């Protein structure tokens, strides 16, 4: 996910991240790329409304942020499981 975030940022997109918090080496890489990461999964993280949410395979239905994006009909892409 961090590599994808970096590529999208380099292509000119505004990219933010959400996760469980400070988890090196990914959190370190995202910080070095200048990509802000919000700790914790909350519906409020979807403000301002994003154009697209990429949902990692570590979260599923029942996650408060996933439920909020579904309720708000925000377009999303799901990363496939390995």
C-alpha cells in the first residue's frame, strides 16, 4: 500500500493514509514521502470526502471506516488478498 501511495502522490494525486498508527517501516516510508497518516479507523477520516478510497485487505465489513464509506457511497477499490 505504501508503494502505491507513493506512486499516486508522485503522479500528482493528494494522498492520505489511515492505519493503526506508528508501524515502521511503512509509517516511516509514508512520513518520508510526505504522506500524512491518521491513526485509527473512523468515519470522520473521510472528510473532506475523497474521490476514491483504496481499502487494504486487512480491513473488512464491520470496520467503522468501511461502513462509513459504504453508507456515503464513496467509490472504493479493494486490494486483492495474496
